[in-house]
């Protein structure tokens, strides 16, 4: 039983290390993309408030 728990512990440790490496790489790439002038989605403001009101278009008299 100890061998099984030890094997599970090793697998969990490897998975945790892989997840940590993934998160670090993702964070570094996001910073690099932001430094290059990529769009920052956190500061993106949607204009959906204008979609709620109908836009009236009046015909110009000829």
C-alpha cells in the first residue's frame, strides 16, 4: 500500500510542477505581449450600452 501511495505522490508532484511551469510561462508571455503593444483585455471597455437604444435615422428632405 505504501508503494501505491508513494507512486501517487510522485505523480501529483510532477503534475504540480508542470502546472507551475505552465503558469510561469504564460505569465511571462503575457507580459512580453503587453510590452510589445498587444491589446490589454483588462482595460478594454465595451460599448454595449449603446446597443440597447434604437438608432433613429431621419430621411433628409430633398
